[in-house]
C-alpha cells in the first residue's frame, strides 16, 4: 500500500511540474471565445495530421475582453510555442506540420504567423469584402494580412494579426510582452510592434494560414473598420511614417463633406476651378471601377465596399480628434471658472479678515 501511495505522489509531482512548464507539449493553441459563439475552429484543429495529438493542447478562454482572454490563455499554456487562433475560422490539416517545419528551419524565430484568407464558403458580401481588404491600394499597410505573400523573417504588424499569431512562450516572462487589455481591436498590432522594439525576430510564412470569416454585412464591416480606426489613433498604435497613410481616409471624408459647399461656390468661381475640385472624386470612382475588373471574376461591389471602408476609417479617426478637441475646449472654458473661484475666495478672505479686525 505504501508503495502504491509513493507512485501516486510521484505522478502528482509530475503533473505539478507540467503546470510549471516542464512539459513535452510543443504547441498550446489559445482560442479567445465570445460567450455567445461556438469555437468553429476546434473541430479543424483536431483533424491535424502528422503532428501527434500529444504534442499540442487546446485552451479555450471565454470572455468579452479578447486581449484578456489571450493573456489568460498564456498563463494556462504549457507548450514551447503559443498559437493564438480566432474561433470563427478554420485551418487545414497540415497547419501544425507547416508551422513545425518553418520553426525547425528557423529556430531563431520569436514571433510568427501567416495570412488570414477568406473562406471559399463564406457569404457573397463577405467574399467580395475580402477581395477589397487584400488590395494594396485600398488598404495600404495591412492588406498583406489578407492574402498570401512571400516568406520573410522581417515581418511586422502589416503581415500578422491576432487571428493567426504564434509566439515562443518564453517571451512572456517579461510582462511587457503580454497583450494590452485596454486596447481592442489593434491589441495584436501593439503586441507585434512591441516585439519589434524589443529586438525579437518576427517572421511570416504563407503556408501558416487560417481561413477567417469576414463580416457578413455592410454594417458589420463598417463597425469593424471604425473600431480599428478609433483604437489605432486613440492609443497611438503606429509611431512611424506609416501613421500618416492612415490619415488619408479622414481627408477623403472631409473632401466629400465639402462638396455641398462646392455646389454653392460654383456660382461665384470660374468653371475651370469648379471642374478641378471635382477631379479627385472622378479619379476615385475610376480607380474603384478599374479595380473591380482586376481579377478574373468581376467584383461589382468593389467600389461601394472601398468607399464604405474609407468612410468608416475616416470617420473613426475624426471621432477621436473631435473628442480631443472637445476636451481642449472644455479645458479652456474651465479657466474662467477657476479664476472666478479664486477671486471669490480672495474676496471672502478679505471680508472675514476685516470682520476679525473689527472684533
């Protein structure tokens, strides 16, 4: 009996060591899950070939705060690498095998990932919006997330997204490398940019891919892009020259909003100037039409979706700046109130001092 207890204690100690990280598991797959959804991707993870099931674990973390879910998954993970995958997508049976080969060839990699492609069985609007999102002209700086690009060991946030992101578990020993729970969306952008600042090797492979579902409606797409714009500007996600590219949609929205004033000004301006003012609009429409016929299959929704994306992003940026301007105005208006308070205090002090002398 004593011998059996000793065996049981040994097993218990072994399990305790696993929790501390002494585990043979190579990949911990963390899936943030919204409370009202099912993790579609789990069924596809379980179909992995070549890589045995004992080499990976699946950690589902439900909750409304996605970066917090990811951080919770990091704390539970036991694998050498942590794979962050979105719940509303699917991967091919060779996903982990491709990842394993990529990391075997480049063991120096700290963070990596691949494209999030539009599923072939997605809705019509979702597939067409996926085509627009993958356009370098429409989405400069982030379009590489939505299509296959050449392999690189010099990747950045323009390549990688939280829907398909892998990192060495060892880098999370520094708490600065956890996801910022106050930023969403764009917490993944902040994470990758911080990895670059720390000098970590960030890589990309087109074979490590996920098929990620797009927003099925125009309203859903608008909200997604609007939220990205707000998060990016409010938290100053991009600090290099690329941030100026992301301001272009705001100027586009301002230009469109100015067109009614142009109609009034036509009565007072020479016709040539009135025509030149409309030139950017005509060029924008021609660009959208040209891009509609770029692929073999004509995308008649390209121009409307492109306009929706640019308007959503532009209005999102404007809303942040409007909030900042409002705070500045409130601060300026509060100055007279502060001065009035001080003046009242001084008058009262002088009044009480005079009464004190009289007594």
